[in-house]
C-alpha cells in the first residue's frame, strides 16, 4: 500500500520561509516524476512544481519561480519544497503526488498560511 504524508506547513508572515516534506512509502520514487500541488477552498488542486526523475529537471509555475525549490532525497524516499519569500497568495493546502497524479496517492496535505 502506498502512503504519502506531507508535513512542514504552518503559519508565517509574508516574506517568511517554510520547508515542506513529502514522505512516500510503499513505492520507490527515484524513477518517477513527482510534484507539489496546492489547493484553496472552492478551487481545483493545481500544480506548483515538478521534478523530472530522469534528469532532475525542475518546473515551476510562474508565480513561484525564484522563490520555491523542489528537491528529493531518493535514499529517504522523500520530496521537499523549500518556499522562500512567501506571499499571502501562497496560502493553501499543499499536496504531493506523481505527475500526472495518481488518484490513489493523495495524502491529507499540509496547510500553509501566510499573513500580510
């Protein structure tokens, strides 16, 4: 059984930083493309960043470029999202999953709240 557990969220002021972690068990991540997604109430979950397994090439949506960094530790089977210079519009629940996502791999997410 695959389990995905996100952690590291919290409440920060604008300009602050957080590091999210995504621990995956039951599945080896090194040969898979994983991504971070976020969702706000009443809106669809959207891609934030992805890390391609074959060459570690990273993609970011425009609004987080230069502020967020996605990495992974294959030995720990964990994906990270370093978030710097946080803005109130980054407030959301953050999830990780493959890209494209597998519906069975959604975890509970971790809440990030950025105050102005």
